[in-house]
């Protein structure tokens, strides 16, 4: 942190506190003086957006929990009670339900940015793995939250997902009854899901602290993938990064508010407004959109155990990304082939998402299988080989050099323009 | 090195092409399969006063829809989550409190137990929910030949139609969320004679918008059945639209408040984003990045 003055408490109370608990210094060095690469683009604002969304989900969730009844006979109607009789209850619920979707949208953007700019590479492996853990925790939290309104999709999603564990040889069935707390998804299941749904966000918050800690040890990556070398490459976190984050959070909130206020049920499924009925299977069980790519991978594989392994593997493989990618160049801007394969990978994930929402018949199954092969092929074949075969573009010597050459190229044809 | 690059780019082109072909093929196959079986017809989209950011319920329409519900639907369908007081809530059918009270007292509600330990009947009050037409689900099934009429409290949000690509994307921009009311209106108007070669199970009717087409509910509405006093045409088409609007209000009573607050929040956020944009420009003014 050279070049930045260390924290000097101004008033008497902060001086007194700083000698006993140097929290002012911690905040100052982490969120004010912290040097951040000056060439970060808006893809780097999703970390701030995710922190904001975690806060929104925790605050709305705590208030919702005050009005919610985790019992199979009352859960559905208690949610409707929130919608009808709690002042602004409809707002809390729609902010929370759509908040989950926007939380996932932001985390996918954040992960895509990490993959594009090679943010998982040395020395950021632990930072990346903490991110994968956060994603897994989010998946679990989101799934259990979806069960709580106790609609038809809630109930049948819980049934389908918990039943996946029955694929485990020998101990599968006992594990499933243990998860259920009975012999079917029922009241004990709903209660433990509620309990865990309340617990896990605080676990997430804890891991977020580790994630940010690890980030502040190794420093942020940047679009060139070249390490920041001196203060010419960086700016102070405040005001430069804070104002940029705040601007983009406000844009994000405009889209979020569009959904909350004008199309709050667009991302949900109409069947979830039917109270859970164990005696009646919905026509077509689909998870929330943010799980669809993984659901498509599960269904693409004809063997149940293999499908479950592929489903889990599709997420766990991300943790091994730092070692599967053999290239030493971080940013895809300097890796022309990787960039193309990565775009196809993103398209394949979107395609899997679409296929996951359709019924698994005929051509849809074939397409899902091809895309699943590409998904895993990308990690296990393409990434290891590319590092050996690819000719990368020359890297700039430093961040400031890349900025200078960029602004020179931009200003030469049309005169000086900032 | 150049050779490997050429091979690589060929692999990329081929894999992209293969994926594209697979997707097109699969869509064609499924569309073809879909056309053959007994999928329900797509409902016709109606004009709803409550559609879009500036939409709000039409109280006159909700009152007509309530009349259709009260005189026809409520013979079999419960409305358990709606209280009589809700009829006088702002953003609803706009009944006065006295009117809502009068409607409530027209119903008999089971209360108790009293001091003698007996359940008893009394006229409804504002705080009571609409009493269900049957004591329980089994009583409904027994009276209606095995069919169970669903509760109508959230029915308009519990039904819909999947338009598929590209509509599901466009609808996010046009704010179209009225598939539930569209479906209810369509169902009211969708009773026809079964096509040749289609045999229905005993007691079932043919409805072209119902999944599987065999619906347990007999045709509930016919022209002129419910008397309208405001000159609105007394047709099945109009009844269907009015009752669908009423059920949408029942399912989403806070819609008017939501749209109003949403507009204010949008203005706030757009101004905030604008101010932050210029603040950001100012802060970064002399920083090359």
C-alpha cells in the first residue's frame, strides 16, 4: 500500500478507539486507501452488487421470517397473508423472491468475468475456490428458500432434488429419509429447510469476509491480466471504485425494480401458486431459471447415478479451474482461441438453460447431450490443451502502458478527446 | 504453430455448427411432436386495464366480475383468502364499507363453539373470509361427481400459458403478465362440441383451452345469465373477461399500489443513476483509465 498515507484518526473518540480496536484503520486501508487497478471496467462492479444483494436478501428475509409459518398446513397461506395483510408485505416478498434471481444473475456475471479475465489464476486460486464455495452455498440457500412457500413446485422440487441422493449406492435411501426426517417430504423437511435457509446466508456472509480478505491479500485482477506494479497503475478505492460501483448498482437496481414492481411473477412458475399436494404431480416439474443449465445436464444423462455425479461435477469442476487451465496468460483479451471457446462455452450454458426448461424428449435430449459434452470437454480437454497450443498476443508491460497505448490509439484519428 | 491455429479454428467452427444444427433439429422435432398431441390451444390475449406499469383495476369491471363470481362460480368454488373487508379496500372493486357490510351479512358463516359448546350460524361480518360452498374437499367431490373445484383466491396467478420462445423474452419488455386472466377468459369461452373421433370420459365436457381437453366443470356461463345494470353486453365473452379481472384482483390485491410505488421508485432510481453517472465522470475526469 505504498504511496497512500496510513490512517490518522482525526477526532478524539476515534483516537481513543484506534488504540484499543483499530477498526478505523482497517476500514481505511480496506475500503478507502486500498489501491485498485485503474483500468477496471464495469464487469468489476458485480462484486459490489453481490454484497448489496446479500444485504437486501438478509434484511427482507429477516422481516419475512417474522410473518412466515413453517408448517405444511399454514406455510402457503402465511405467504399469502404476507402478500395481503402485512403492510408492504407484497413488496418484501417480491423484493426477496426476485432478489434471489438477481443475486444469481449477478453471480453468473461475476463468474463469467472471472473466467474471461483469468481471475482464478495464480495467485488467486484460494480467492476463486472461496467463490465456488459461495456459489454452492447460494445454490443450497436458494433451493431451500424456494421450498418455503410450499406451492406445488416447491414441494416437487424438494422431492426431486432430495431424491437425487437415493442414487448413492447402499446408503442412498437411508440418507434420503435422514434428509426428509421421515418417509416423504413433509413437515420435518419444511422445518429444517426453513432453519437452514435462515442459517446459510450468515455462513455466506462469513465466507464473503474470507473472499474479500483473500482479495485484499493478492489484489484485484484487471482486464490486461498484468499485475499492478506501482501507483501509476492504481487508484484509491475511494472515491474511484466506490463511485463507479454505486453508479452501476443504481443501474442494476433499475432492472431489478422493473421486475419487482411491474413483472414480479415473470420469473416464477404459475404452479407455485397452487398449494403443495403430495397426491398430484405437476405436469412438468422445472426448477427456477438459475438452476436450469445444471438440471439439463442431470437429465441429459440416462443413468441416474451418473447424472447426479455430472450435476455435482458441473459445479465442483469450477474449483479445479486454476489447474485445468494450463495457460500462463490470464486475460482472454490476449488469448484469441480461448476467447472463442469461452464464448461457445457461455452459449452452451445458455443453451443448456433453455433445454432445461423444456420437456426431455426427442431432439432436446440429443441437444442437451451435445452441450453437456461441450461443457465438460471445455474443462477437461480444451482448457488443458489450449495452454500448450495457443499462440497468445503480446502482453503490455504494465497497466499504465496499456492505458497509454489505448488512449493514443483513440486520440490519434480525431484529435484530443478525453 | 500456424497449423495448430488452423486446426483449432476449424474445430471451433465445426463445434459451433454442430451445436447450432443440434438445436435447430431439436426445436423442429419437438414442435412437430407438439402439434400432434392434445395440447391446449393458446388463449387469445385480451386488453386488460391492469396491464403494464400504468395499469390499474377498473372498479366497475371488478364489481361486474364479483357479481359473476357470486351468482355463478361461488356455487362450487371457494374464495377462502378474501375477506369481505377486502371488497372495500383501495385499489379493488371500490365498494363502500356499508356495501361490503351488506354483502357480508348476506352470507351465513359458521362460528363457535358458543357457551353451550355448539357451533352456530350467524350473518357474515367484514372481518370474515368468504365462506366455502362445501364443508371440505371430500364433500365437494361427493356432490360434483368426483371433480374438485379449485379455490379461486390465487387462481389467476396459478394458471397461465407458456408461449415459448421468443415471447417469453419479449413479455419481459412489454410487461405482459396477464396469461392467467387470459386463460380464465379463454376457458369460459372454450366450450365446444368434441371433434370427431374424440370420446370424453363420463361427466366430462370438451374445452379446447383445457389441458387434455376433458374438463370436469360443465359450461358455467351462457349469454344473458347474469344481469348487468350498466349497459355492458351480457355475453359469455364479457362475463369471462370480467370474472377473470375480478380473480386477478383477488389474487393480486396490491397491484395498484405496486404500480404506483414502482413508478416513484423508477423516477428516484433514474435520477440517482444520472447523478451518480455525472459524479463518476467528475471523479474520473483527469484519471486516464
